[in-house]
């Protein structure tokens, strides 16, 4: 045996580093708990305001110690970012599916329903999204704004197609799209999850904006 081999043998086994192995992706349990943190924080910030609400308040509402909360969020600002991400990502969910609808009226109706139901089902989340934008730092706000512009662009294109198909009256398409989004977003101010049905609200939005099918034919027949 060479001197190098003897030295290696006498040194003993190489010590392994302690601690849990790193995972490339968070566990499902972790993601579920973090979603709960975001939901609870949305309600806390909606009731108390972002400036007044604290991580201690969020932890108390979840029966957690504040130290345990830091396992899921880095800071209060990080928690606000997660709330905004969830709100805008929910708005963008399934959007490609709706955009693939061929009929301009059906496409616009699907977008209106999606917008109305998304906000109405989680008024606390969107209350923070619309009312506490000043709490985001510039970089996070830039990311959210980019997604919002993308969302608005989808509505503008659907509105333009609806106008070309005589489903909507001719108007400024950007202003029309912003009006539709604004009308269906304001529900977060008054929505009562116990009393009010998001689907009924969505039906009302559609009825206010889109003429019933066959309306033009009825006018022609009745002169």
C-alpha cells in the first residue's frame, strides 16, 4: 500500500453534511399552507389596511407563531407581493382558452364572465389588489403592471372584434375595455359572499353589456 493510500485510509470516512436534502420544488404541503397564508393575509389587510395590519395579526389569525410565518414568507412586503401575484395570475388563468373562442360575442361574454366571477369569488384578495398598490416596491409593481397591460390587451382585442361584428357600438376600444373591466371589478367593494352569488352577478354584467341574441332580427321584423 502506498503512503497516499495509507494516509487516505487513516483519515477515516468523509463526513457528510447535516441537514435535510434540498428539493428543487416546494412540497405540495408547503404550497397549500402558503396559499392559506395569502388568503388569511388578504382578509387581515382588507379589514385593517395594509399599513396597520401586521405579520403578528396574520399569524394570530392562523394560530401560528410569527416565527413560523417566516417559513412561508420573507417579510410583510413579500406577503403583499404574493397577494398581488395571486390576484393577477387568477385573472390570467384560462385566458388563452377564452381567446380561442371563434364567435366574437361568445368570446367577449366569456371574458366578462371570467372577470366578474374571478373578483366576486374573492373580494378580500382583490380589495388588497386594488386598494393597496402603494405598498409594492417599484420592481414588483412593474411586474404586475406588465401583466395588467397584457390582460387589458386581450380585452381590447375582444372588444374590437365585437365591434366589427356589430355586437357592440363603435367606440374607443381601449376605453370600452377599461369600462368593462372596471364595471366587473367594483364588485369587491360590496360583495357579500353569504348573500350574493358570483354567477348571478356575472349574468347581470353580461345582460347589461351584450344584446340578447336575435335582437337585431326582432327589430327588423317589427320595423
